[in-house]
């Protein structure tokens, strides 16, 4: 039938290559157009040489110059289009011969129609089971919801050019890769009163080949997460396409599957509990999605249906979890109302904080006095007395280890097996060499109080930019840690070691890696504390300090072995045999989250340790890359702007402390190693007062400030502590890898890190 000029199309096809799939789809588009229609090809980036068949196609050829995403490519094509109707077609979609004619008829019959789109057909080209499942799922979703729509699809969708340009086209700034730019545009068009139609009879054949990994990455990162953010930002969720009531119920039921599988971890749970918990939601999912499963069977028989059913559950599950994750993220990022940007300067908040500060100060004072008093009056039984016995043995050239001493030596009244590595033995002389146990007590008290002062000073400096009250919160937060009392009482080295670790970080900030390496080596009195804090040495500038520290440790080891005439091989074998004795199940580490039966299973533990090592290596590699990356371009930038991109040392110290705490053997008197985490959480709360930051600060503070006798009344307090610390550690890691913050010099040096508010 005759057509008016307004019925002609500008077909816009973005692409990133001239491959055979694109050539086939372009040929199909050309065949569907008439002589008056326009064909526009936009290459996203800088194109390779044009093939002869493309030059002969008569298409208008455009390029973005740099890879900018399909949204920008389509916008460029729309600006150069000469016809009033724009038809967007993906470069891997081959239009059916009647598709354009159907679109033309819709626009001719309804002058108020602003946009319409179609669907994939039910014959995808890629033969794999995952490819057929994913393409048929899209086909079924569109064919099940024909009629008026409030969204748009640019895989095969048309829109009036005037309306498209009036709304600014696709959001190319927010979506710089294939994403939901068409959905977002459709919602804007619908909000503006534009009529949108979905006609499943307008079809194209999809040539995309899906793999399971590609499906997971694409659906989660480029669809589920951005779509969830878009919907939550609009505060309304339309009941259309895969957001229909049936789809929402199916998504909720999919969440029952992992919870049902968790029943396997319940002691004594058998099939009688697992089967109903798993069968009921799966049966309901089958009933709700029977039409889609029937489509899979028609198109691929039983193999496709039996493969598609679990894939559907997986698809629904990761879509639901993505939405839940975005919802939680939005909740934790909720600003704290009127206190936003000025949390501690609010008069009411300041008064409440002053009361809290007085209580924290009293608690810190009680912990310190109680710990020192117990240490002074203790006659025997403390850790310091054990170290004194080990020093006596070492002084007499006896290595304090039952497997290395002679029977006569083991008969000594003060003989014991040390839990410390050889480098510690010569260092014990600094405690006991001249005045015995009383010298050790006095030295430990002075060293611990000095370390606490240094740590409190770092806390004060870290929060000082937000006022004096905030500074006192920073200073008292580490001092109030309940484990400090036990550490002081028993003469443990934890506080002293964290003092050396603090020195290490300050010296690294002052670009003194050699001195930092020595401080770290001294902190290796307790390797379970110092080991995780070695991460900042793994940069080209600092690695020399690590070598110096390791050399010092090796020198002390050689001195200890030489003095006691102990073979390194014998020592290594004795440690392998003795180490399990000192690994107690009552420690606050990640193994406590597992049932005792699993902790005793060597196969499971081996697999778990391997997995944790891979995860830890990956996180450490990411952190190291973040530490080592140079500024991209310093041209024309101020020193402040360059410094602002430097990694945040306080958050990095917090990450090292948390993951060291939950991964290795620790007791509650080692909790001082988490003081950078408390400071980081409170400082983040000052920087951006959000519900999530405040919640993390309160949670980690509660786990560390609550007296130990109170915590021990809770049946799962260790497990709860580990879970909270892991959550805080992951949140801080995410923040560290995604933001950088400037450091501020103090009047008498530098703190781990501070921020201007």
C-alpha cells in the first residue's frame, strides 16, 4: 500500500566488528527495508578497514571514535537519521522479512503511538543448551505480555525521532556498556505520556551464543543490578514483563532453595526435613512456569526442558539476590537525615557523645588499672612467667621444646615447651636479662602503656578534623577494647606488637621502609598479629624494608639456634609435630563458624584452606595492585589532587587486621589488632553519615568494647564476632578498592590516615 513520508524509517544498527554475524543481520535488515528507508551503521570505536560488501550496501557509516557503548552509538545514529521513525536493531538480530512492514502498519494506524518493540523468535541460531534456554526465556517473556508497555527494547524497537530527541535519547553517560539503557528510556517515555506497544509478532532471530559464565556475568552486572537500582530509584515497580506478579512469586520461591539446602548443616537433619523444604518450592516453581517449560520441551525435547528447569531456578535466584543486594546497599547508604555532613556538631549529638565519652574513658581506665594490678600481684601462672621460664632455659643454652631437650633437661622445674618462634628467644633478654621477672613486669607495663599512648594518638589524629569530641572518640576507642585488660594482666605482647605495627605504618608514611621493616620484625614476636600487616611492603618502594625485616628475623633465628646448638631441621620437625597442640577450638576465627564434625574432617579442611588461600591471594593481589598503581596523569594537577588518589592507609591497616584476626589463631587479648578497623568505621561515619556506616561502627565497637564476661554469657558470641568482623572487612575492602582518600599531617608527625571533612 502507498506510504507517506512519515512512514519511512531510519534503521540504526550499532556494532563493534564487521564479522559474519553482523553481515548476515545487516543483509536481513536491508532486505526488509524499502527504497526510501535509510540504513545507518554506527561503529562503536575506531573501525577497521571497511569490507567491500559494506561499502556497497549504501548504508550511512558513522563511528564514535572511542568505545562508548551502544547507547552513545545509537544516539549518534539518531542525530544523523533523516526519517521521522527510528528503528533500532542489534547487530546480532536478523529481522524477519515482515518485521518492518508490521512496524509500519502500527505507526500508520495509530498516530499517537510513540514507540513499539518486538521479540526474539523461538528458533535461536546458537545450538547450545544454555544459549537456547536464555534466548527462549527472552522470547517467552515478551510473547507472554503483548499490548501496552511501559518499557522499551532496542534489540528490535522503533520510536518516533522527535520524541526520542526531545527526551535526550539513551542515557549514554550512565550506561557506557551494553546495559539497560533502552529500559530506562522506555520508562522515561512512558512517564512523559508516550504510548508504547509490545507486538510479539515483530520478530528477529537472535544469533548470540550464551555460556553459563557469560549468562551469569551479563545478567547480574549489566541487567539485574542496574535494573534494580533504576527501579528502586523510581520508588515504584511496574508489573510488566519479568516484573509480573508471577515472576515476582517465582523469584521469591527461588530463595527457598538455598535455605532448604542449609538444612543439611543442621545436626541430625535427614531427608525427611530436606525433601519437603526443597520439593515444595520447586513444585510451585514448576506450576508457575509450566508454559515456559512446555516451550522448552516443544523446541528441544526433554533434554532442553530438564536442563532449562535448573537454569531457570538459577536465573531466578541470582536475579532475586541481585535485587536484595541493591536493596540492602540502598538501605545502608541512607543518609542520617539532618545530621548528614555534620554528625558530631549537632548539639544533641554532641551532648550524647560527651556522656558516651565519659563512660568509655571510665571503662578504659578500669581495664588498664585492673590489668596492671593483676600483673603486678601475680606470683605465677601468667604468660609473662612462662616467657621468663623460657628465657631461663634459653640462657642456659637449652631450647625450650620437649622434643629437642634431653630427659635431664626436661626434669627441670621450670622446663616448658615454648609457643614462640626462635627469633623471640633472644628478644626475651630485653625483658629479663638483668632483673628477672620484676624487670619483665616493669618493662612490659611501660612498653604496653607507651604503645597504648601511640595508638590513642593515632586515634585522636584520625578523627580530630571533626572536632574535639570526635578526637576523644578516636583516642578512647582503642583503649576501651575489653581484651586489653587480659593482655596487660597476663603480660601478653599483643599491645606492644600493635605499637610496633603502628610505628611500621607511620614510618612507611614517612617513606622510611628500612625502619618500618625493623618495627615489623619486632612485632613478629607474635606472627599471628604481624603477618597480615606485611601487605604494604609489597610495593616496589617498600619491599626493601620487608627484606631488611626478614633478614633481622633470620639473624635472630640463627643466633637462637646457634646458642642452643639446635639443628634447623630438628626445629622444623618439632614444630610440625607440636603445632596442633596449640590450635584451640575456642578461638575467634572463621573455623568456629563450621560444625565440629566438619572441622575434624581433613578432606573438608584441606578444601576449605585451599579455597581461603585462593580468596586471600586474590584479595591481596587486588589490594597490592591498588597500592602499586601510579597516578594516570599528573599533567596540570595540583599536589592535593594527586595525593587524593593515594590509597587510604588506615583502611588498609583495618583490612589487614580483620582478615588476619579471622584467619589465624587468636585469643580475645589479641583484639587490639582491630583498632584500625574501629577507627576506619567511625571515620567513615564522620565523612558520610549513612545508616550503613553507623551500623558497622556500632557493631564492631560492640564486639570489642563489651566486657569479656558479658560476651561469654552469649552462646555463640565467638561466631557472632567473626561474622561481624568479616562483614566489616568486606565493606572496608570494597571501599578501599573503589575510593582513595588524602592524608593529613599532624603537628608532630603523621597518623595512619585522616581526612578533611
